[in-house]
C-alpha cells in the first residue's frame, strides 16, 4: 500500500497488546487491526513510543510488525518509527520493516542537534540512509527538545525528495502549520501531507482549518478523529467541533503524562479490542481512583454523544 | 487578609495590563480586580510568569502590586511570586511586597536542585529566608524540571511550618495529589491547602475529587472555575463536569504554549476588562487566524452555556 | 575607561568578598582590585555567576560595583553581567551600572531561545535595550543550553553595532573561533574582540593561536593568564604553553563543578587577597580532603614554576 | 575472566576501528587489543559511546565483540555497555555479549528517572533483568542528566548483589567518592570496585587518594593511567602526579567536547595502533589547525616525559 504525499485521514498510532503475563498477544493484535479498519482509519503507525517499542526484543518487534502487515493485508499503509541513535541501526531497522511489508518509516531528530544547520545536516544523513523509502518527519519538540522552524522544515523537504509527510506535533504551533502550508500553496515548496498529533490531537479541528490533512496519533476512540476529519472535509466545521468537543474530556484524560498509555489500554480492553490492559515495565498502573475517573468520563461521553445524535 | 491553610476556591493568576504603547495601565488594573472579585475569586496571585513579572522594572512591579492591594482593599488575600535565583533577592522582594500589603508569597525551586535531599535543603533555606511569612510551594515540573515526590513534599511541609499551600501543577499527577491528601487525612502530616494549576486547570474536576481545595491558575473566564468549585463543593459533581466541559475547548486553546498569554489578554480585552491586549516584548502576537479560532470558540462556548441553562 | 573592539589581555572575573559573617567586605574588595591590577589584568568583569551576583541584594550589588569603580579609578574597563529574564530589568540594571561608572555590559541568551532566528531576534532586542552601551556577547552553551553557530554570531554582530566583544565559552569550539576570526580577516565581518573563558581558560594557548585576543575568566592566579597572553603576543608560543602547563593542574581543580568557587576563594584568602573565603548560601564548602588536595597542588605548582625559572 | 568487586587498575574504553571506507577493521582491532594489554591495562570496556556503538549494526557489534574476546583470550575481563531504552533490549544484548564471552556489563540510567525512589526502582529492574551477570553502575550526570546521591548509590548496591563496580563520573564529585568509600570502610555497605572516568580521568590522582581503585576511561596513552595507578599504589603520590601532569595537556585536548573521539583515533593512528582514524557519520573531523595543535602537544609531551626520565 503506497505511502506518499497524498496521505490523509487518520493514521492511528497503535498500542502493542500483551497478555496478562506480558507476552505478545497476537490475537488481540488482529482484533486491534480489525477494529481500527472498521472505524475508518486510513493508515497505521506501529512501534512508536506508545507502542512500547523500546520494551520489545528485536524478534518481538518483527513478529508484531509481521502480524500487523499480514492482518492489514494491503488495505492501508503501515508506517514504522525508526528513530535511532545511529544511522546503522536506522538503516537496518528500515530494511527489516520494509522487507516485512511496511509502507514507510518515521524519523524524529535526536536531542543533540540544535542549530538550524545541524538539523538540516542530520536530515540530509537520514535522507542518505533511507534511500528511496518514503518517510515522515516527526516534529515533536516536547519529546525531542529540538525546535525546528518552518523555514528549516522547508529546507529538509527540499533536500529529501522521499520525505512525504510531516507529523506536526509542535505544541500546538498552529501558525507554523499555516506557514508551511502557505509555502506549498504559493508554489514555493513541494506539498507534503501534514498529519497532526499535538497533545494527542487536542487541536485537531483548528489544525484541519489551517490545512492539515488529518491526524496521526493514538486514542482509544479512533472514530472521533475519523468523524472530525470527515465532517471538516465536507465543510461542516461546526459538526467537526461538536464531535471533537464530545470526546475532548476523555481524550485529554488519555493524553496525560505518565499514565496515558495505561488509560488507553484500559479503554481498549473495556471496548473488547484487546484482552489485557497490561503495560510492560517500566510502565504506569492505574489506581482505583483513575479507573473511577475514566468510568465517569466514558459515561458522560456516551451521554453527550447521544445528545448529539 | 489572611493567607493560611484554610485557603480554598479560586486564586486567579492575573495578567498585568499595559496600554497599547506598553505602559502600565492602572485603570485597567482596577477594572481587572473588580472583575475578578465580582466573578467570585477568593484570592489573587500577581507577578507570576503570566503576569509578565520579568518584563517589569522593580519600580513598575511595586506600583502594580500597590495598585492591586489598594483596589482589593482586604477583601481577598494577595499572593506574590518571589522565586529568585538567590535568597537575598527572594528575601528582599518578599519584604517589599509584604510591606505593600501582600498576604503571602509563592516559591518554585530552581532547575539546579535534583536529588531528594537537595530539594529538601533548598526549601529549608526558603523557610529560613521567609521567616514567618506564609508561603505556597509551587510544584510545576514542566516549568522547573524538578520532580518532587509526594514523600519529599511532605518532608518540606514538615520542616516549614509557614508553608500553608501547595500549588499542584505536576501534570497531572492526580495520584500524587491523592497521596498527599491521604497523608494528612491519616494524621501523618499537617493539612495544607492544595490549589491546582495543571495545564491551566485542565483537570480541575478530577483534582477536586482527589481532595484539592480549588484552583490557582489563569483563565479569562474565572467564573468557570468558581462555578466548578462551588458545584463540586455542594456535591454536584456532574454539574461541575458540565460547566467545566463547556469551557474546556476555549480553556485548552488559551493554555497553548507560546501564544497562551496573548489569547488570554485578547479575551480580557474582548470582555471589556482591560483596554489593550498588548503583551510586552519578547512576547507572542496573535495572527488573524488565531483571532478567528478564538471567535469561533467563544461563540460555541456561549451556545453551549445557553444549552446548559 | 573605554570598552571597545580593541580590548585584549585578561579581563578577570572577580569574586565578591564577604566577611565570615556574610557581609560585603569592602576592604577585601579594594585589596582584590589592587591585586588584579598589580598582576597585569587589563579589565575586570564583576557581578557574574562566580561573583555570586544572584545572592546579593540590589543595594549590595550597587555598593560593590561602586567600590570597584572607585578603586579602579579609570585604570581598566569594568564590565558587568546584566543577563536578565526580561528586558526591563536588563535595561534598568544597565542604566544603574553605567551611571555608577561601568564601561560596558555582558549578555548571555536565555535557555528558551533555540532556532537561529530566535537567537538573532533575541539579540536584536538586546541591541534595542542597550542603546549605545558597549556590550559583550557571552556564548556559553554549557550554562545556557543555547547553541549559537558561527554564522549566527556574525549575524548578531552585524545587527548590533555596539556589540564590541565575544566572550567565547563554547567548550572548546576552537574551530568556531577560527571561523569567526576568518570572517573578519577576510573583510566579511566587523572585527570584534574575542576573549575566551572555556572551562576557565583551560584552552587558552590554543585559543590565542586561533586568534583570540585574550581571556575573560576567573582564576586565583591571574598572572598565569597575563603571562601566557604576553608570551604568545611576543611570538613565544612554547613559553606560553610552558607557563600554562605549570598552572594547569591547579586551574583544572579550581574549575571543577560544584566547589570551584570555594576553591578560588580559598586560594585568594591563602594569597592574602581577601580576608575570608566565605561563600553565601546556597554554596559549596570545602572538605578537609579538598583543602589537602589544594595544598598539594599549590606546592607542586610552586616547584614547577621554580624549575621554569 | 572474572569481573568482580576486586577489579582495579585501568579498564580502557576502546575505540572501534574502521577502514577509510568505513568498514569494521578487524586487523586494527587485534592490534588495539595487543597494544592495550602490552601497556598494562587490566580490563577493556567496549561498545560504549566512544566505541561508536550506536553507529554499528547489530551484526557488526557482535562481530567486533567476538574479535575482541577472541584476541584477549581470557587475559583480562571485558565489560560491555548495555544501557538501553527498554529492559527487553538490555536483557537481549546482555545475553548476546555474555554468550560471546564478555565478563560483565555496564548500565547508566535513562534521563527520565529523577527522584531518589525512581532511580532506585530503575536499578531494581536492572537487577531483575541482568540476573547473575556482574555489572557496573555508570554514574555520569553530565551525559544522563541524572543526579544520584551517595545515599542512593548505596541503596542500589544493597539491592543489587551483582553490582560489582561503580564507574564514577560525577564531575568531579571527589567528596561523593569519599562518602561511598567511607561507607564500606565503616562496614555500613558492601565494598565495590570504584573506577573513575571524570572528564576522561582528568582527576585521577586525586580520585586514587580518595579511595578509587583505578580508572575506566579512554585515552590514546593508556600507559599514563597504568603508571599513575601503579605509582599511587606504591605510595609514590608525587610521582603519580608527575606522570599525570606530563600527559594532562594532551589528555585535556583529547577530552574536548565534539572532536574528542577524532583526536583519540588520530593519535591511535599516529601511534601505529589502528590503520585509519575514520569516524563514522555523524562524527567530527579534525581541521588542519586541530592536527597542528595535536602535533605540538605530542611534541611537548615527549619532551616533558624525557625530562622526567
């Protein structure tokens, strides 16, 4: 399945399901893939931070990726995070996942690059490393500590013909998004796909208005993002906001630092998608009060969605 | 007006109004004080980051503080941020604002303290510096880089009898809040007031359920926080959430990194509270698209509040 | 005394002497000034981090600055650190110290500026704030977290005609120093003075070879830097290294993180320059083993200097 | 070869030799091993940051480790850095290198652990992951951002019976080293080996005086560290300092941020140990001026060593 600059909609960042005893749960993996596709996602992003990639052995990563690829069976593109401390590992991992059947990869800069020229030089080496593999530039300063200006992003795009997507997570950086879109609208730059993940999509309607093509983030209710993007694409911006606002209290709770992933897995389990909410160590655990908070927010979300019809 | 462990409700973190030409605007300062008190705030916090304290001369800081004290006229306590790179400056500033009529001060740790013992030792020196002045411990790791465990906070409280409040901004740290409250509930620790400011109060209902006494943060609609705290205190938790959710999309927009203060001042100006939305340099400016975003969110907020009755 | 682009030699970063009870010690301040001038320093830099500036009250800072200015009596320029979290405070402090008789000021960027354009914009505002006051750009990424490329430094110099000096502390950044010097040698840029402070001058001979005009740092033996600069200026590079190497073990010990300032004050006290080695809280204290280390290094240094004749 | 608490002397952190075209150079690897053992090192540490571990593919890492193990042939212990973002990878890498014939592993904490309890909990999980494999705790706050107090280190040692060594790189932290040694001297703690690496061994004589058992760091002249440790062990502290001081100017130059590894490889090549000084991308390159600096320092070092006899 092609991963290119025409990408739009919702690329869901998936979790990696484990059994209660901590083993990879491939049956749940299949259910999660089915669930996401039923809800209308247009792509999947696997083995990111929220996919607990660093807690998997190399063999487990390959097994999980193979399972996802097989289950998706070419219906949507699959993007794999390959940020690595060195280019040898990045190249090796990229080759491995492309061989398995991934559609492209995603790269964030290391925290050691700082000046404009250092950032550009880093991505020139990424470009050299990845060759013809289509890739997504992840701009996520809260996680990386690297501030990339709009002008520098445009330099990277120019130097790297196979960079097909910007994952915009500069929190929230709406005016930066506008600037990048304006550059391609005016013909000053190649147009790439822009999917957003700010705080887990907490600015999605505004980002779509600024020209984003959709979202790439995780949320236990992917249908929210699918519906928001669809309504916005039809020009019904108010409906996009209505849907978004109905889910916002829970989305916000799921995005909290520290226990966010445990919240997400708990919700996926509650929804019958995965068998266990287990998170590998080191990882957060929900308290009884957290579970009660979530129950209340889900109940209120259901009620609000009913009101909206 | 006393600032002590019984503090509850909403301590609003105020902006500092300027004229379009950048001078202190004392008439707007008076209007802002009146506005906050009419909306039901139970305290004011001035000269914080969102009050552009670092952009004021020492004389301007004193003038502004004096104006607020005079206008408040003892109706609510006034807390002043005095975090300083050194204890001489902290002591000097504390003496100055207490002489003017402040009720207490607030202190966050410098990013240089890291280990548990370093943090405790730092606040022992704060305690020694402040003497009998009541003070609030600001726990805001996103801004300071300092992670304070619940156990360390309890050590600080024990060593510092005049620490009367915890400003809890460990994002969101709900379980830490629960742990601190549990310690005083069980009689293992002195009970202090806990006001919250996580992401600008974005977890207020949940925090109240965990035992917070209210909020200390900024928002151009302080009535939201006042109403949420009041509903929660009456036991109407669902109403607290209803009110909160109605304001959440705009609150979230106002809390965004970079332009948040400009959004807040724009809203205060739109509401007729301050004459100019000017922010001193270096500071953000709203784009036309930002202003359009805000207008939409305000319109939607009004509609939703109408629906709620 | 003029502070301009012709500055060269050794600008010593002074300590601020206190009595054992922690009060400003003005008699020791006078002795320290005399000592530095006798040893041949060509400038003094006061109220920096190593001058415990943040531990002084505003009144104490003024008193100390006045004492130094008065004792120096125009024999060498005096530079004052005015880095501030806001421009109002920077402007206020600059005016205050220039009124007292300082020759110029020094500014480092705040850790919040990151991209090339953010750095340039920041210093454009510095330029606007300082007006015609001559100033020194402090490039010290270990302390500030801000990486400034050679190209960006040249942009700052171009925009700010009153920036007369670069304090080069990009550890060690010898090739950056070469690049900046090459730009002015080729006529592509205005020539400014470059004084170095890398790790307390631990690369001084190499920096002079790259085109530095001298050092701006602290060391309890300022005669070392004076002699190294003089020998190098005469073309006797080997002698410059010989002198440097003789002092290097102690200089390195004095530059260690954490207790460096306590080592320096201890040495100044041993040399009869200041009456007390007291450092204000929060500050390091020497252990008996530290004192023994220092005694050994001083003894060995004396022996080595004797060998050199 | 056993890696246990009796370890002492010099564990050299090796480089990874490449050919000019960037391939692993196994012949140079053999020569490097021979060179180190001839110079008297008592252990080797491979695949650390200075070994460009992150620039190797998994297969290259195994090939290099196997070559070193084979050439060493049990004469000294071999320690391998296994710090990983997750425990699955850490466990996998540990098993792989122990299977190849390593003697033990080394672990530094990730920058995300901050509070005392978080640090202890992290190393409890390391302990669980490594099982009976002997390991070294790397305390290197400049690189990790994690400040570990002496008390916390002692807690880790207590919880982890197979932690046999502390690599002390808290710059310079001499008093922390003294505190840890005092704890085992008084019988309050298990005695572990302490090897130091502060700034590349720039405080080695002082550290030995405080009770360190030797050094674990890299330097193109390992004989310096071997001779310093030997002289100190014989009680000839002054000779230890004499030898140290003779090498200090070059050691300091080799330790500089940014180009240090290129300096080291250049020196190893000059000494005939490795065939090429090539550093893999992203990596530093020496300028002609850097090379001239090094030539001067080597010449001066030879002269000084001749003087010492």
